[in-house]
């Protein structure tokens, strides 16, 4: 749990996806209409009471190819009925599911539910990550409703807090406002009732209309409810408190402001975001620059001229390697790079790099916290290692990476050997961590040599890279690393 008593986002999404995989997702009749890929409250309650998810990987034994070795990682959940009901309600609040028959809670056993486009996107990423190819799940993910392009928010590994530096918020705001221009609607309140369908793709910005006052500095306005709906439907937010946090960043960084008569209300004067259809917000000049609607006269979204730093005399650099280093360290650039990799169908490279970084950090923390570390913690860390291996590195894995042949064989040899007795587990974990570190370096070099040059040539991201002042960041990093 986080400091504010909510589940970590990754765990919450995994629990939801595991439940969906366990459900039959069959047609149900609602008011004489047959609705495909749905489930009832009772089905969800029953499955959450005793939930099991097993991930297996079969591969030849590196020492004896005629022998097949199977590694299996099993995750189990068990909860009381009221806890299960509470969890399902959280799935509803997170916009993962929606009622087919107009219900607002999970009190009726026969209520029928379906996944939202956001829920299908979360489930699809989970299935791709874990190599799940069940027929009923594939049919759902192949349906026309699965069209969401979620904004994958960057989070701090230890606290799960949303990264909220100005540059990262600018990138998120560009999607929120709509980088193709404002999503104009003639009547905001009339369309507020169908928020899920309005934002089914995540590719258009929040619904807006032109300011009735004809304000030249802030000509486009939207309601607080529309802003709330877009953020919850189109981003990897799972708690409404995070929606208000993100909207507050938009206000505090000067991207939006209260519009018209709303400026004088007490809540607006205090800088709080109000998620009401009666509260109106305008995109500021700074916000329009961040969205890419207008060009900054000085070549930067913040109105700051680009400053190029010279490297010390005699210092050379591998620009793509340094660019990659800056990208993985900078949340705003990482968010953009992840979006580009998703479009080019190789997001698994960055996903592996980030997940191994978190794994190695967890491994080092486990070693520091106890000498020797607790066996349960060692087993849990090893289970994480097998999950990573089965997803990214095992032959035929769902997100199999392109790494050196000798390193792949070394990993296969280590991961297919029995873990051994308790006292041998820590030694096994040391070997795994070393090999994962080598694999991470290999994937880093691959992204630097192949994906980074293409990313920089992609016109779609050129303006945002200029705004982030990337070359200056690279020069600063290089100068620091050689000083």
C-alpha cells in the first residue's frame, strides 16, 4: 500500500487483469438485448474469493535439448466477500469496468458489467506481458471497442507517486488538450453524460468550446467534469485523488485557469480543481504553447531560449548512447519515448529496462535490510525474476528481446536449474541479478543504436524534443560525466 492507503498501481492493475482472465466473459441478456463479453456481480465476487493465476514457460534444457523444462510462477489472491465487493467498486471508480444495466454499485448479484476501453487496454497490456492467449480474452481484445491509447504515466518506483515535474506535466497536458487542436463541441453539458464513449480512443483532447466572452488570451474552455472524465478515462490513473492532483499541476504550472465568473469562487481562488459541469476552465497562452497550438517566439514552450553548452575541449561522445541515458533518466522524455516505441511495436525493450531497474533496486534493498535476508523475501524476489525471465527472455516468450546468443544461453542455463535448498537461494539470486544486469545493458545498447536515432527523426516528436531542450540536457550530462 502507498502512504495514502491505496494499492500500488501495478498491483491494482494486475489484480484486475487476473480477475478478468479468470472470468468466462460470456454474453448476458439485458432488457432483451444480448451483450457480448460481460460478467455478473456474482461471478466477480466468486472468483475474487479464491483467485489463482499461473504462468508457465516450457523450454529445452540447455544441457540436454531432448529434455523439456517447465518453470511455473503462480500468484494467488484470497479475500472475504465484502473486501471483494470493495475491490470491484474500485475497479468501477478507476473506469476499468462499466455497468450495462445502469447500476452504480455491486450490491445486486445479477448486475451485468463490461470492460471499458481503458479496462481492455490495461488487460491487453497484461496479457501481452504474460503471454496469455485464452480464446475468450482474445475475442474481447479483438473487438471493435478495444481502441484506447492510454497515457502511461511515469511514477516513482518506491512511492508510486505520479512524477510531477513541469516538463512531464507538459507532455501529459499536450495529450489532454489535444495536440491536433482543440476538441470543439457546441454544447458541453449535453455531451457530459457519455464520457466513456466520447474518450474511447484517448486520441482526442478534452471536450471544449469557444469562450462566450470572446477572450483572445484564453479562447477555449472546458468544464471541470469533462477534464475529470478525460484524465480518468485516458490515463493510467486508478484513484480520483490522483485526478485532482494532476489537474492541480495543470493549474499551478499555468496551463489552465478558472474561466469567467468561476474565477471569483473561493475554491478557484485557492487553486483547487472542481470536477463539476458548472465549473469552467480556460486553456492559457502557456497551455496553448504546451499543446502545440501556437509557437513560442523564443523556440521553447516556456519562452526560454535554447542554450547550447559546449563540451570541454578534446571530449568526444557517443551521442545516441548519451541521448538514451538522458531519456531513461528524464520522466518527460521517457514518456514520449515509450509512446514512440509503442507505435513502432517495440515497447518491450523500455519496459524490460525499467522493470529490471526496479528488480535490481528491490534486490539490493533485500540484501541491505537483513543479513541474511528473510527467506520469504528471497523467494518473492526470485519469483519476480522468473516472471521477468518468462515475459522477456525465455525462448518464445511473449515479449522476447533480441540479446546476445551467449548471454541468452547463460540465462537459460541459470533459470532452468533448480533453485535448491534455502541456503542456496541467495547465491542463486546473486547469479540471476548479475545476468539481468548484463541483459539490461544489452537492451540499453540496442535501443541507443536502433530506436533513438529513429525517434529523433520522427516529425511527430520534433517540437516536443526542442521544447525539452534535449541537446542542452545531453551536453550537461556529458560535461558532468567527464568532469
